[in-house]
């Protein structure tokens, strides 16, 4: 066997294989300091396998690093370059997938749910890209092993660490400094990394020159062990992720904010002599978000999520290449939301529930030109205690049929449910406090049906076309009750959602050039009390064009142009003099406290101007005798497009998104 | 070849400049005329006031240039059961720095004191035939718990002045405050003043700042004795002769809002967290056929006992017996 990988020294070795047995061999590769300019092509590559991977995007760390950086490489911002993924502006890294809201996206870090994957008011990802090994992003139609989110799944796995040598990486941007350490352990390896913000100046560019006194850190580790001397065929992994954010105004008459994530997981992957794979996982994921009012008039708020999950998954691989998978997932979640209740006292409106899910699926992979993934997830108990989810049946189907080697038809259908959502004010363009809550007992679990059909064409090795159409409807969507006037009124009402669209993508990969272009035509609607409106992230047309070029000698550059037609907003239908009670004791004449206020037209019928932006990135890698490193230079919004973020409804003041913004990052590796 | 490249580059640069400009958008939809009525019935006065106005259609944001949208010639009536009272139109000169330079037009009724627990219905018939209607029920009286000490300083040496009451309607906002009523001898004449006691004093950037409470669903008020004492000291701040001050009474004033005023205050005072940017403000009204508020409040007062020793500790004279 010859094992080679870009950036590592090629290795040759002999392997003894026994019939009807899986042979596991760990092959450590030593890093190479040579930069390959070209890759030799051997044989004719088949366009794609029969993998049932519709709506799945695999993103490599290299692709992440080549993209222009707002301030730093950011996983979530990179998703926004994909067709079908929307953002509501440069300010937020939150993303919306095929008409679903942000809380319908599942973020899994090493298989564990991460509840607040953002830093600094949602401006950046909390996951340091340095630790990422692989990213899989499902835009819909995902199979039965994934549950409790109805729009998308982002699966991020972190690196195991260098098994041969100890190494250290340090890097610095305008916002943070970070350090990564990795190295071998007896029968394994480890990786530990930490990142800390040290300056807020760059954040002003994101928030209309407003000072954001944000301070944050994140830290993650992973240690893995696999040795025949311990347990044959086993790989045991411990991993953790901790992040914290603070916004401290330093003024007793202003509120402060705090967020924390603590995530810890244990994973045991076992292969045996038969082709049976077993994976056991136990994890804890805590989230805490708090509004500390100090002496301001803002109400105190505290949200906590405590998630304990146990997973066990079995996969059996048949001689025919078919696979049968079955698993049991137990999720015990407690949400707490402390608010001032109607009596002015603090109350906890959270709840506690256990979700016991079972899934089974069968993958037909025996035919070269056909792949079918059919299965179902069954929720034996529900989180919310609404009573309607017991026995919840979520059948799912995904297929790939290759008509000729160059053309494949792919499709997926499935039912998905979710019982945990954020309390989000849709009228806010920036929401600083979005507490997680298990759906109230008076609402059924949120359910969605996905219908996806696509064609993939690869006429040449270097050229690929993808077309995907989708339709998604959502039921029992928990929406804030805008008509709540009294404490006895429900906080949520059940809404509906519907979205559909078509996505086109062309990708050309001919070293040293990589070119990607995509276009999406999409529609999304929400309905509440028989009133249908466009949600804030409904974008009719969007397009992305990216061009990456490897110049050799460690220099690479990229140019990305993003376009989207205008986001919906609520127009004004006039003004009136509104009476504001500024004197709560009514000592003066009340009629003098009248201020002109706009009257709103029907919700979200207007459209903001089109959004577009050109970003540029160039990076240079360099090697010295005892260390290597890279310098990265990016320009966001090269032609300084004045993209409208929002306008003040009472003064008309226009607030734009990111202006022309040059940034740089330096990275050193020992 | 170079010429073609230069041309392309030129066109590209011009195009980039063109698209980098900000694009216009239409912030205004179709204008729909709205009418607004505001009135808060108050139990502490005999004169009640109503304002009636219309919305205005401007296609820019120059709200400072509009004329006073107050509506003249409306017929405004209020019912208490079968009894009806008519409001009469009145105006007062505009205040310096006010929003409009023209006189302020309003409707008023005299000798009208709303009663606790009573429902009132109001109607404004506009000159164009439009009708604005609403109702309010004045909050019921609260009753103070007698088993809680109400003395300054507290009898139990707890250092906290605590007064609690029973509110028959718990979902109503309450604004409560302590006042110190005193006389100051100014050139031989005793002039009456009131000092409002804050909830607490906060030190910030080397300054001591008072913090006043917001209306809430509370049924008690607690203030530390040191806060009272600081408020007492402030009465004579800068005045070396403390004997000029005569403390008459410590008054607890409690105002209970009706359910509509409670909701209206909650919606107008709703404060987003810092850095949250809300596009659509909360809009609450109980006016049938228009916008605005028809609410009410009931005000009650109770005197809090005090010791002469406490008043004299500041150098002041007690004005009443303990």
C-alpha cells in the first residue's frame, strides 16, 4: 500500500489481509515541507459514486482558508457563499437555510450539539478554524441519524492532533490572538487550542462605528487513544469545547451581557473482526446567556440549557456494499429561562424533557449506478411533554441514480421534527438575547417535510454542474405572540412556514484555478393567524461567483462576488404624534410628551436595495529553518458598495453594512 | 492587445464606481389616515383632558415641519353609567421649545373626579364623522398591611423601611415613591417643598447618582435607611443653617395604573437591550377606530411615622408630632 497526502511524505508498506475480516492499520504520515504545484492524474475519474449525498456540501479547511476573511477565517460566514444559504447582513454570522430560521440549524461539534456557536453578538463563529478537520453541511434531506432540527445540519469534526511530533501554532488578527498545541500521547495524540480577543476596534466597522465592549475566549481540546494493547479495534476520544463572551458597558445605568458554552464529550468507536461498527457517545453541552440589567430599565434575563446525550450507533456492512444502521439516542434537556414575571418576581419558564429516539436505515449500494438510503427515526418520548410526539414517526428517503457516468439524478424526502427553539424577535435586525426553550406544552412539536430533487452533471473531470430544487413546509412553528397583552396570554402561537426554490451551481477545478458560480431563486413565507408574510431572510435571487488562483511559491489568492436581491422590510404608511409617558407620576401636563412616530404598513412588503460585494484575499506561506508561517491579507467590499443594513423608521437615517475593510492575519507554526 | 486590456480595465473601473454608490429605496408605502385619541383619567384632580389628532402624510422624514395635527370641532363625551359629561374645546399657548408654535388644542372637563373601581366610556365624534371610542375602569383601592412596621427609622433596627399593601387587581402597574414634605424658611416666610426619595444611590465615576424605580407589579416598597438619610441631607445641601428646615411628613404615594395604561406604558417604555436593533416598535392601543390610549390611574397616599430624634439628627426641626 502506498499512502500519500498533500503536505505529507509518501509512505509505502505491506499489508496482510485476511478473508472476511476487517483489517485496521493506523498509518502515521510525517509532514512534508514541500508545496506541491501540480498533482499527477492517474486513470479516468468517474464523475461520482452512488453516494446518496444530495444537498450535502463538504467544505475543506483549505477552501475555508482561501476565502476572503471579514476579520478571521469563519466557518459560518463561509456557509453564506453556498447556494440556498442566506444571511441578513454583514453584521451577523447567523445563517438561514432554504427558508428556515436560524434556530432550525443543528451545529454538531464532534457529534455534540453546540447551542451558541457565535462570538461577539453573533458577529463571528466561536469555532476556531484551526481545530477543524472536516466539515459536512446538509442543507436538507438528511438521513435518519440526525434529529431535532428541521432545516440543516452542520457537522464539524476537530483534528486529532499530530501523532508524530509536538507542534505549536500561533496566530494573530486585528481581533484575537490564538495558540494551538498538538503532539503524540502514549497510544494516541492530543490537540489543545485557545483563542482570546484583545481588541474591539475592528468591531466598530460592523456596528455603524458603535463601540462594542465585547470580550471573548474559546478553548477546545481533543485526546484520542487507539492501541491493540488496550482494546483491539477501538478508538477512544475525549473532547471539550468552552467559550465565553462578555459585553460590559462599564456603566451601572447600562446592562451587561454574558454567554457561556461548556461542551464535553466521550466517544468510543469500535470495529470488530466482522464488518460491524459500533460507536458509543456520551456528551454534556451547557449553554448560559444572561442579561444583567445593573441599574438600567432593561429586564433581567437568564437562559440555561443543560443537555446530556447518550448515543449508540451500529452499522453493518454487507458483502454487497449495502449497509444497515441502527441507533438509539437519548437526549435529556433542561431549559431554564428566568424572567421577571407578572408580579415582578423572578420566575423560571423553562422545562425539562427527555427525548428517546430510535432510528434504523438501510443503504442500498450494491449497484454502481444506484444508491438508496431509506430509514426512519422514531421518537418514543418527546421533550415538550405536549403528548403529541410520542411515537413520532419520521420516515426519510434519499437516492442517487446515475443515468450515465456523467449524469446523476438525486432526490430526498423526509419528515423532520424539532422541539427546541429560540425566542427570537423577528423585528430585530440584531438580537442580542435569543434564549433556547423547549416548545411549550400547548404547541405540538414543530414538523417539516422536505422534498428535494436534483441533477448532477460532470461532463469533464474538471467541470461539474449541479441543479437542485426543493420544497419545504413547516407546521406548528412557534412564533412570538405579538398580541400578548396580559400575563395570562400565551407567549407563543403556532405558525406555519413554506419555502421553495431552485439552486444552480457550476464548479471548475483546473489547477491552479478553481472557479465556482451559483445562483438561487427562492421563495419563503410564514403564516400566523391566517396572515401570510415574507420572513426577513426571504431573498428572491442570490448569486455567488468565486475565483481562486494558486500562483505557486506559496502564494494563493481569491476573489469572491456576492449578490442578493433586496431583503424584505416593513414600509411606513405615515406618521403620528405618539404620547409617551415620560413622567410615571403624572406630575406635569401629559399632553406635552408627544413625539412623532412612524406608522407601519403591512409587514415586510417593501424590499431593500440589492446587496452585492466583492471580496479579495491573498495569502503567502513561507518556510524557515525552524518554523513556518503565513501572512494573509483580505479586502472586504473592494468597491465600497453602500449596502443598506436598515434605516431608522423615525428619522430616515440610513445605516449601511460593512464598508471597504482591509484586514490581515499572521500565523506562525513551530 | 494592451489597448484592449486597458479598455476592459477602464470599463471595469467605471462599472465598479457606478455600482459602489448607494441605491435609492422606497421607505413609504400607501398612506392611510389614522386618528389618535389620548386621555388618562386621574383620581387626584378635578380636571380631565383629552387630545384628538390625525396622522400626517409626509413622504420624507421632516416631521419637524408639519403643522399641528390636532383636530378641532370634535364632540367628546364621557359616560359613567347613564351619566354623561361633555368635554369642551380649549387651547393653551405653545410652550417655548415645544413641538408646534401654534396654540395647543385639547378638550377638557372640570369638576370630574373619577372613582376607584368605576368604568368610564369615552367617545370622540370627529368633524368628518369618524368615531373613536374606548373604555377604562379605574383601579380599585389598595389596602396597606398593618402588621409591617412603617416608621422612620424602623423600630426593629433592620435599617430597611418596608411598606407592603394588598392590591385587589394584581396585574396592574404600581408606581410608588416616598416624599419628604418640609418647610424652608426663606426670608421669614415658610415655603413648602417636597423631596422625592430615590430607590437608592449609586456611585459611578466618582459621583453619587440617584436611581428611581420604574412602575412594576410590585406590592411593596423597600428603601434602605441610608438612602433616606442621604435624601434628608440633600434637602439642606449648601445651606449651613439647618434650623431653617422644618420636616412636616414622610409620605408614601402609590399610583395604580389600570390595565390599559399598564399595557400602554409597558409597550412605550419597552427598552431593547443595548446593541439590539429593533425595526418595528411595539404598538399598543385600546382606541376603537384609531390609535392612542384611554387609561386611568388611582393615587393613594399614606403617612409614614417618624421620630423627632431622627429629624433632629440632621439639624432640622420636626414640624409635626411623632
